[in-house]
C-alpha cells in the first residue's frame, strides 16, 4: 500500500517534469523540469525496493543480525539512487553553465532565440 | 493521550505547510511570496517537530537541536534572497511609495 | 498549436503506460535472492553495520569509482564552459553592478554561527558512513554547501582554488591507490580486508571502509566547491 502511493507519486512527478521540459519557453524553467524528472525517477526506483513492514537496512541493537533478513527493505535500489542523485546534480551544474554562456551571447533567457539550427 | 496531542500538533504543522504552498501560488509579488514561504514553513516545521517529540519523548534533545537549526537558517536565507531581489530591481506590487530600504540608503549616502 | 497537440499526446500516452505500471504493481513480500545474500554477507564478511555503504564501497565499488570519474569530468567541463577570465565585462550587458555588494549584517552573523556547525555536521556524516546513515557522497555535498555559504556571505573573498584542486586530485589518487593495495594484499580491487575488521559497530571497524569514506568525502566536497567557484562573476 505504501509503496503503491510512493510509486504513483514518483510517476506523477516524471509526467509533470516532462510536461515542464516540453512546454516552457524560459531556459531556467526547462532546467527545473529536468530536475523534477530526475527526482521522480529516483523516487520510483526507491519505491520498487520496499518490502512490506520492512525497515531501513542498518543493523544496530534494535535490529540484530539474526533477524535482519526478515525485516529489512531491499538495499540495492538505495545504493543505486545515491549514485544517481549526485550525477543528476552534476548534470544540472553543466546545464546551468551553458545557460550562463547563452545568456551572455543572446542577452535573453528564451529558447526562441536559439533557432539557428532549426530548418 | 500523548499520541493524541502529538497527532494534533503534526496536523496543525501540515495545515501551515499547506497554507505556505497556497500562499506561494496566490501571492501577487516576489516579496510577498517569499514572506509566505518562509514564515509558514518555519512555523509548520517547528510544530511538526514538537508533535514528533510527543510521540517519541526520548528524541526530544535531537528534535530541539533540529528546530534550532531550522530557526537559524530559514529566516537568514529568506532575508538574503529578498535583499538580492531588491537590489536587482524587482518591482513591488501595489507600490504605496513606502520603501524603508531606499530611504535608509538615501540617508546613508547623503551623510557620507 | 500542432506542437502543443503533440505535447499533450505524448504526455497522455506516457501517462497510460505509467498507469498500467502503477496498477499492476504489488509490493514485495520478502527480499529477492541477491538482496538477501547482500544483507547476510555485509555484516559478517565486511563488518559494516550499514548495508548500503557496504555495498557501495566494496561489492559495487567499481560503480563508485566510475561516479568519481564522472564528477571529475563535470568539474572539468564546467571549468571549460565558464572559462576563467573569458567573461569580460563588456559582453555581459547593462545589469552589472560596479562591485560586489557586501552582504548585510544578519547574513554575516548567521553564517558565523552556521559555518562551524555545518562543518562539524559534514564530518559527522562522513565518519558515520559505516555505522548509521551517511557516507562519503552525502558528507561531501554538505561540505560544499558550507563553502557556498561562505561564498555568499563574503563575496570579495577569493577561495584558494589551487589548493582545492590539489586536494581533490590527491584524494582521488589515494582512493585508487587503496584499491590497488587491496588487489595486492587482500581479495581484490577495493576490498576492505586490508585493515582489520575490528568489533562490529565500533567506530574504527569495517576495515578500509572509513578511510574510503573520508577520501570520497574530501574529493566530492572539493570538487563541488570548485564547480561553485566557477559560477561566480569574474572581476
């Protein structure tokens, strides 16, 4: 039940991010759309790893080694998402660097000014 | 009993967060939007942490430190954003002519 | 008009595909075999209490090395695009202030209180990677946020980019060196048995995982700080 709600939220975020990328004319809003898209994907990946009534895969005195297997959620999607978040942020940094150079040369933030390679 | 009080506080915090989102959508101007976002979310966060402290009394010290951290960072960042918005010249909605920062800058410049 | 029609069509079709995924999904009742073997192996074999960090720094350590390489490439490309000294004032337009406006007293006082707190918090997150939630990447990002706070508060202060670049490269080289030592002295590349496993749950335990966490944290923090510094307007 919980992972169904989280999965639906993640998929909705992907749709909203995709709509934002396709619709807006301002570069900064397109970049925010990309970021939403990425966040939605991370939420979907983490939601798939949920085991019913599971808890975080960290062993301490409330979760001894012997009963770890039966009470723990899947750790592998979490590990993948840790990497993915950092790379998503790095790609956003490159996009913002391109935005600064485009603004310097075109003096506007609208993507309608970048029509040179369109036929 | 403790859980009931905690739940009411968490519900109040969530209601303040919702009003923050509503305010950001409906406010006419950048400055009023920043005001709605900061004040309501800081109060919502504090109420949420207080409600959580009723659920888990053993976590009270950690939650107090988190609340202190939130109270330190939210207003400072909103202040910096509003000053930056003012200095690049974002216009105020319904300008009644009262601008304390402009008056203060003018006074400082005429004194030096 | 036709473009917005195609946009709506794309979103609706994708929404239909997502709806079939969301409706047909049923929660997992028990761990899959690979996850079960990881949850069993990491505490016993590696001595780490945090299963996710154990996976990231030993069993999937090659992916972590690849991510370190991707971050370095992004830092290089951000430096290339924003090229130091290429943005001359005359091509920047009329909305340039004459000098960096000094920050107000509230921001300065706030950052004087917050910067030590954030640094301690970042060190805590990095060192706790193998015991509780945390790790190298998370702590490195918090270090970069502390540097960002200082950059915003004192806009005239030039941070020492050369030192950060050298620290970052050194941390990356030591990371690979630790991996090669694992190849020579223990089971394989980036194996953590080169140091004794210690007592489970103690601060100095889990072999080489704390050292790898610290090196990762330093590398990611310095890298993100260098990227942030490139975004400042050049005088």
